[in-house]
C-alpha cells in the first residue's frame, strides 16, 4: 500500500505546493510593513508607538477573524473557503497603498488581519484531508516553510521596490501575487473524494488511519462541534495555550527583526535586509526538519504522541541559545544572526508539530475550528506582548537611548516561552484521541 501510494503521491505534493505558496504570499503581505518602518518614520513622521498601534490593530483583527474563520472553512470546505480568504486579503494588501495616515493604515491592516486569518485553518484542514497522520507533520512543515520563504523574499525585494518606485508599489505588487495563486488553486485543487484522477489505492492510503487509535470510531462518523463544545476539551486548551505562548515570538521576528538590525548596528534598511533574510533561510531548514523528525520516530515504531512530544521538547531546548544574542551581537553581527536563526528554525519546527497535534487529536470535521481557536489565542498573545513589551518597554528604552536593554528583555521572553508551553501541553493533551458521538 505504501509503495503504491508513493507512486501516486504527486497529487498530494501538488496540494502541498499550493498551500506552501499560499502561505508564502500570506507572509509577504503581512511582513511588507516591517521593512517600511524607518520609511514611515522619515516620510510620515511615525513613532515606535504609531508603528506598534498599527501592528496591534492587525493582530486584533487577525484574532477576531480566527474566531470565525475555522468554522467558515469547515462549513464552506477548503476549496471555496481558501479561495475567498486569499482573494480578500490580496485586496486588502493592495488597498494599503491608498492610505497615508496611522488611522488609515489601521483600517486597511485590520481588514488584512481579518481576511488573512483564513490561511492556517484552511491549510491545516487541507493537510488533514490529503495526508495520513505519519505524513502530516512533514507536509505541515513544508507548507509552513512558506512563512520563511515569504520572510526571505520580502527583505530581498521590498527595499528595491521602495527605492525604485516608492512604498505604495511595495503593497500593490505583493498584493497582486494572491490573484495569480487563485488561478492555480481553482484549476488544480479538489478534495480527495472528488478528485477525478486519484486512484483507489491512493485514496485508501490517505484514509489508512481513518479510525481512531482504539479502532472504533472513524472521523466521518463523528459530528462537527461548535466552538463552545470544543472548548470543553482540555486538548483544545492545550493547543490554545501552546499557541498563546509561542506565536507571539514569531510575530516579534516578523515585525521587529529589521528594526533590531537597524537599531543595534545602525545600518540602513537595504543592509539590514540581508541578515534578516539569512535568519529566515535558516528557519526554513528548521520547518522541514521539524516535520521530518517525528515521522522518523513514528517509522521507528514510536506512538504518534510520544514522537510529537519528544520532537517538540527538542525544539524548545533549541531556542535557549537566543539568550546570548546581545552578548554575541557585541562581538559580531553574524553571531547574533546565527542564534536568532537557530531560534527561528526551532520555532518553525515547533509550529509544524503544534499544528499537527490538532489533526492527531480531533476528527477532520473539527480541525479548522480548533486551528482557528488556537490561532486566535496566538494572536491575543501577540497583542499582549505588543502592549506589555513593545509599546511600553521599547518606547521607554528608546527614549533614553538604551534600546539594547529592551531587546535583552525580549530575548529572555523568547527563550522561556517554549519550555513553559511544552510543560502545560504535556499535562493537558492526555493519551487518547478525542472520540465524539452524536
């Protein structure tokens, strides 16, 4: 069965490629603004507080979007739901070029946040539909690496676009990418049961672990649950708290790494783009390797949960060297790039697996909804971090010319978040997949 499925796997990897590119575009559209912070400070008179207000607005509406995105995706299905979400967030990206005030940016970035919230619930549900459990972490790691590729392409292209044509074109050109993706999505994508070219053996392989670990109830026999019903399960809270504690760290990388290199090393945005790109290049390796490691353990005969938890604990420890960033930065910038890159790689490895815990634990009919719940908590964590640290500590220490201290504090937060999340998740997840009866 596995050999036959491997010969037919081009369909699964086409699907993986589609959601990889969607995630790449998603992250390009949200991270463009991080490379325009100094431009807006110079041209529009923005302060750190103004920039943080726009950042917080995006996160607030991203969180609100995730309140409903998962349920909508579960209801509409991946093909239509993913398409609508991508169309709307691409429109929002282009619309950013039409504003020039802080309030104007808050309006369009809020709309971007609420529409971009459909990406990960759609992607996770797509993976659950097309991949058996042992392949899901790898597939998730691959599509999730699109976040890194997006973060790499942004610093390599946006400064050039801004220099040549102005900051408005940075939003217009990146926003247009989503409309190109939509063409391929509607031509190439279909769910396995409706796919005209997929063979019976391929479909059987995809659904080979359709039954739960006790072998009693299949996913298709279990009803879809509402948010309130899902919140009764401690496994939902395990995922939500894990996202609450660790998602903000990635938000910090996305929105503040360019400022870190510009502020600490006093370099221009064009020069800062290279160390940022290297960080995300390293993190791409972590994303794919993070999906491979639990699959390696599973193929060795480990239970899925043990493989997942062990891998995530390893990744949590790999973040700890970021504590030395400010010490290493005083020696050489590229030492700092190395430890931040390792931490970012560990985050992406962690992310590939924390997303996969949803399809490990919940039936397919509820995966998008649970992913939305966790994503909303992750966005709330990002909002809290922005308010408590970036809007207050960063503004204060920059005002007294001690921005290095603010980054010291932030890297301590980065280092501790994953181990705390792992401990909480370990005790909440339990041993068995959720079985729901009507």
